[in-house]
């Protein structure tokens, strides 16, 4: 039995090519061509697929006509018309879905992280390396966790700097207020109080900037603190008086070195606080902005 003309007519009515029909039936275009030329015939399973695809019965494709055994005077029911355009759209949609699924299942490589096969459907990244979606999600989660950890560390540094600088500034302020209660400063309060406020802010800014680790204040303090203090070498006789005199000179030199070290420390604090008054806002403001926006 030849089905070639019927299959060809159904395919043309659906605006399909032989390749499209073959793809929908999982056969080659050459097989479809042989069917239409009556060089070969589709098997029963393929015939059922053709009937399902074009929404027709097997009787129609086989060309079977049913003759009525008895005549009836009833008016025959009108035959339903086939909407070929609708069928064509449905077939085209089915083909498009099938082709899309096949395209998504196409292998594009192996994941550089887990080594699994990666298709277009499971690909998370293809350039510069092929990584699957699961591994890419894990990498993004790890990167986000590292980012959040950096933000938390910056918050701790900022909070620690503000707390300790506030404590030190409060102590300095309390000591200066106690000193200013003396009667000798009573007539000088009109300019001493503004200077005290500025100095207290300078101490606050200096301590906070040193803890943050930004700016030149820490280098200024280190320069003053690490200045070597040298004294001339004294030579004494090796007798009781010479030894006692040598010890006395060393004690005096040690006391002088300690006092000079304290003086250099306070000079470093003074210069550091003056510099911090101007440099501190340029470090604490960007730090707070970066923490708020998460720019680390």
C-alpha cells in the first residue's frame, strides 16, 4: 500500500519541509523522501506518530472508506473542516520546542571545578572558563561570604577606633577641666576653653586614625618615639671613687633619657593631634561610606 502522496500532501498543507517532518518523527529527511516517492513505507509506529502529528485518523492516511450497510433517511452530520493553518502553527511550535530542547542538551565542555559534563542548559559560565551552574553558584556564595567578612572586619575596626578614641579624649578632657579649675586660669578661660575643645578633638582624631591605620599620624608618632637619645662617653679611673662616679653619671643619664623620651612622646602627640585635625575627616568619611555601600 502506498502512502507517499498522502504524506506529501499532509506535509505541504502544514508548510513543513522534509527535514522538519523527519526531525519531528526522529527519522532522516531521506526516509521522508523515500516515503513520498513510494520507495519505502513507514512502520506502524511511525504511521501512528504521523496521524498524531497531523491530527488525522489512521483510516484517512490508509485511504479506507466505510460504506454504510443500511441506508438511512437521516440527514448526515456535516464533516468538520480541517484548519491547516492552525495545524501548521502547532506543528511548528512542537518542532521549535523539540529543536530548543535538543540545542539546550548540546554538550559544550566539562566543568573546570567539578569535572562534570556541561550543556547549554546547565552552563553557568562559558568564558574564560567553562563552569556549571552549581559550581558558579558555590563560587558566588563564597565570594559573597568573603565580601561580607571584609565588611564586618571594617566595621569592627571603625567601632574599635571610635570607642578607644572616645575614651582617651574623655580622659584628656576630664584632666584639662580639672586643671582649668585653678584660680590662675580663671581670667584665661575665654580662649583656653576653645583651645581645649580643639585639642580634645585632635586627640580623638589622632587615636582613631592610628587604630584605623590610615594617614600620616602613626608615622609621626613613631618618628618622635624612636628618636635615639645619645650621651657622651665618660671615662673614669678604676678605683672606688671612679666607679661610684660612673654609676652616678649613668643614673643621671638614664633619668635624662627617660625625661627626653617623655618629652618627645608628648611632642609627637602634639604634632600628631594637630595633623589629625585636618587628615582624620578624609579617612573616616570614606571608610564609613565604603562600609555603608559595601565597597571593599
